[in-house]
């Protein structure tokens, strides 16, 4: 159910983008994503696969129950929240909707996390650089050199341009705050249980596949937006960005993450991917892009600029659409 006209929803999504630019993603106890995470944790304990034997089909079924229960709960709570706010007063409903949608995006939060890596890197403080890289990636960070730490930050910003901005805004435009929160619940499920390890291989299967499906279109929209940014920015290479997506995106283990990562790698003229270590075990991620120069801290700032460029273009598109159909 849509509470507002599409013209109103366009303006509310535009307001949400601006709110995120200014306020960011404070970790308040009332933040919806925190409560979604607590719900997932509670349901996971309730549905602990060990209680039901170890047959994969049974464990997968429990994972489906976890995902469906989380999505329905997230949608219903947000729907009721907006309904109550709208019943109190139309403008209160507007404010609540814009705020909820803003909590599903994290442009400023992503920038702040990347800058925590950038600042110690440029001052040669590898201890803190490694520390803050560990806040945003799951790989081992204790032995990262400057280039590897910068690569981790660049990959995080590039990949999360989809998850932290484009996807939630697109879902917000389609169905307001409740649908934007369903996307965020899907993304949170994947980050908590969507791992291909012994514990979550079957239990997190549904959550991981849902995240792939929900991000399929947004990832490709993001690739197009990065190409546009590269085309209008003299220091970036649009042609190389497009070629990198065509040649390398499919090599990424995710059907979606390879698109923004390869697009950024091509635009900047760097190579992403390569050797990572997880719990002491070395693995090699597909290499994307052409290393025209060494990757360094400046590439973190360049990737942040691409992220903000994508958000500006999408905001401009939302406003232009509103002007055309109003």
C-alpha cells in the first residue's frame, strides 16, 4: 500500500538523501537496522539448525523461515509506523517517512568509515589504518601494507555504493519506507547469515540468494551511474570503466558486486582484487581492472567522490522526474 502519491514519494526520497548527507548514519538505539539485526539474532537462536538435525534440506527450510519472518516483520512494523505517523498529521507522516528512508542509506557513513582508513594511511600510521580497515572488511588486516589497506577501503566503498545508496533509494521510490526497509532487512540478513562456511552454508542460503536478487538491477544501475560520473569527470576514464565491467565483472564471486568494483577500477586505472587472508587462510579474489599506476590512499578519496557523484546524479534524476510529472 502506498501512503502518498508518487510525486510526494519522489520528494520524500530526495529529502532522505539530503538528510543522510547532513546527519549520516548515527548508531542510535532506535535505529531500525539495529532492531532488524536483533530480530535476526533472536530468530537465529530460535531456529538454531542444531536442534533439528543436520540434513541440508531441513536446515535450508529453517533459513527460509528466518528470511521470510524477518522481511514480513520489517515491512509490517514500518507500515504501521508510517500509518500511525500519517494519522497523527500529514506533515508528521512526511517527516517520519523521509527519516526512515534516510536510515536505509549510508553515503555519509560509508565516507566516514573510508576516511578513518585514509587519514592514518597518509600520515604513515599503519597500526590505525589496519585497525580501521578491520571495521569495514572481514579479511585479516594485521599484515596489510599501504596499498592493500587502500585497496580494501576502495573495494568497500565501490561495492557498497549499491547496498548503501542506490538499492535502498530505488526500493524507496518503488514502495516508500516499508519497501526500503525490506531491502535493508535483506541486506542485513545477508551480512549476518549469508556466508558460505560450515555454519551458514545451508542456513544462510536463502538470505544470500535474496540479497543477490534484490541487488541485481541496482548493481547494474550503479555501473551505469559510475560510467556517467567517469564520463563527466576529466580525471576519470569512462571508456576504460565500461570495458572493465564487460571484461571483469563476471569474474567476481558475487553476481552483483563485480559491477561497481570493476567500474571503479577501470575509471581510476587501478587493479582491485588479488590476495586476501581470512582467518589465516590465503585466497585470491579475481583481479579487476588494469594497473596503470600503483594503488594508493588517494584512490580512497577518488572512490568517495565517485560515491557522492552517484548520489548527486540520482538525486538530480529524482527531482527532474518530480518536475516532469507534477
